[in-house]
């Protein structure tokens, strides 16, 4: 990596040198915080032997040239941390609070991968995150709290590495804008949440964000960015960088200067990395997914309207002998159902005979009730379910469905396991496989055995592609 690229992003990072350079200001800030505590402006012990020691104070000193501003921000931060102690403690332990679970399922964002220097990378799949569903089901304050909870996770990782390596560690955020629509990209309620969270983060987590990299920028980006940039503070806007790669699934990620800073072996395949975690690299969303995450109903099914001439694709990453349970209810009319195993390494345009038909095309109608079944994967790869309404010229169909990996050698998703990279693909060609294409008698037989058993493994929810709105 070139010296210019590193200095542009990292700057001075030697913690001991920074502590020595700013020793006077750090001591003055710590003394002022002791006095503020005596005045009951906050109740947290500060200084050596506490979480709020000189390294913690250093970030405030570096972010604020004025001592009074540094003190004000640090005092507000301590009060906020005292008021949100339960949430922050859960974030530090990596626990998901029950009230955040529905939001986590709809927002495709998580810490995954690292830079070559070991700093954590936070990845946001903006085009897949169903922010409108999040805002419809939650209060604005709750969503802001959730975003700060995720920020705390990154702060804990950066602080731990800073203390261990004696290098000031900051967070790199990568926002994948593939499949972003103008409608969801400009949702006003979520814009307000982002604006609030950005300002709070600047106050409570100084010197945490290194760069916010926007990648896979769509043609509609100019319209979205005109709105999005107004939600960010001036300091945050100054850290935003745009990569010239239009689609990392196909293009050369090396055109992005910041790709040189990443350990690509830890970066997901949809960002041109080498990682294909079982169950999806980011919040269990399949790496191949191309459209919005569907919202779940109270009965554990995903409700959606399949447009005329349209379809819904559902992906499940599997190993050999994994059992996949699926359910389908059609509320009016009928949809055609198929399921195909794409072996690891299969790419669009490859010989379809390499794919195994697990469910031959059949039509499931509203009068058939809920279809429930279990299939077993004969090999490792991606099972692609398709619920198709392509046969209907005028009428859309309302359906509810679920696809879960429920058993087998690896019923639950394994963090960090990799697969050979495959390209995202339109499954139209696979849904038309003829009767002479391969099926798996062994899988059918094992499937009958599993259907006679009580499957007690924890389900790993498959990832659904629904048409962009």
C-alpha cells in the first residue's frame, strides 16, 4: 500500500506519542470532569483505572480544538452513557436486545471483515435494508437508540484494539448502494433518524469514524445524495469518499482506492471480497440477494404481493445433508413453485445440468391451504426457491411463505465459513428445467425420513428477494 493512501486515511496513530503530545489538555479535561462530577453534572468516575481514562479523553481532545467544547462533549457523553447503561452493556457483550431484534432483521448492516491494519469494517447494504418497514413499525427514538447501540459495538472493538496495539484504531464504514431505489433512499422518516444518529455519534464517539466509503453508486445517486448529505454533520460529510466502481459483483474493486486498505479475504463476495459466510455475511442476508428484505408477519411467515409476470426468489446457503423446511400459503389464485440447488462455484451462464432440481415446477393454489414440506440438500451450494406469477398477465398474487434451514450437519449458520464465489443470477433459466433434468433420489429418501422425525435444530432463516418498490 502506498504511503500516500495510508497517510490520507490513517494519519498519526501512535497512541503513546499522541498521549505525550496532548498530555496537558488531557489532564485539564480529566480535572474538569472530576469537578463536573462533584457538581453532579455526571456521576461517572474518570481517570486512570476507569473506562474513561486518558485514552478515552484523547479522542475528545483530538476532535475539539477548544478545551471548553471538549469538556462539554465529554460531559454530555458521560450523562448519556449513564442514562443508557443497559443498552450499552448489551452492546459491549454483543447481545441483541429483544426490542431491537425486529429491526436487525430488516436492516442489512453489520461489522464484517477488517482493514489490513486490523481495524473493523462496518458494512451497510442500503439497497436491501427495508427502512420503510422499520419506520412503520417503530418509534423514531427507538430506531435512533438501535443505531447508537450498533455504534457502541464498533467503539468497543476499536477501543480494545487501540489499547492492545497502542495504535489509535478507527472504524471504516462501507455503504453498498447496489439496488438502492429513489423511494427507499429518500424515505423522510429514516432520513431524520440518520441525521439525529449522525450528530449524536459525532458527540458521543469522537475519532471513531475514519472513512465512510460509498460503493456501487447507482445512476440515481445524485438525487439520493442531494438529500442524504444534508443528514450528515459537516465533519462526517468530510469523511465520505465515493468509489468509482459501479458494481463490485462484476467490476474490478481495485479501482476503488480504499480497496487497497482492506483484507479482501475477510470482505464479502458482493463487495468483490473472498468471503461467503454460510447464511450470508451481513445479518444473515444471502450474499446473492438483490432486492429488498421482506417484512415478517406474526405467524412467522413473510407476506408479499407477487406482481403479474413477476416472481420472488428465496435463497438458502446449504451444506450436503442440510434439511430445509418451507411453507407457502396463497391467499388468492396460484403461483408456480420450483427449487433448484446451484452447486458451489456455479455461475450464470454455466451448464444448467450441473444444477439439481429439488422441486419440480408445480402450481400451488389458494384452495390447497398451507403447503409444508422438508427437502434435503444433496450437496453444498445455494438452494434457490422461486415463487412465480409469470404466467399471469394481469393479476398479482398475495402469498405468505418461509424457508428455513432446520437440520442436518450444519443446521445453524456458521460464522466465517467460506464458499467458492458465485455470481448473483436471475433464476428464470432454472425455473424452466425440463423433466429430464437431474433430481436427487437420495435426497428424496432422506427427506421422507426427516419428515417422520421431530426436527429440533434452531432454524436459520433463508434470505428472500422481493421486487424493489
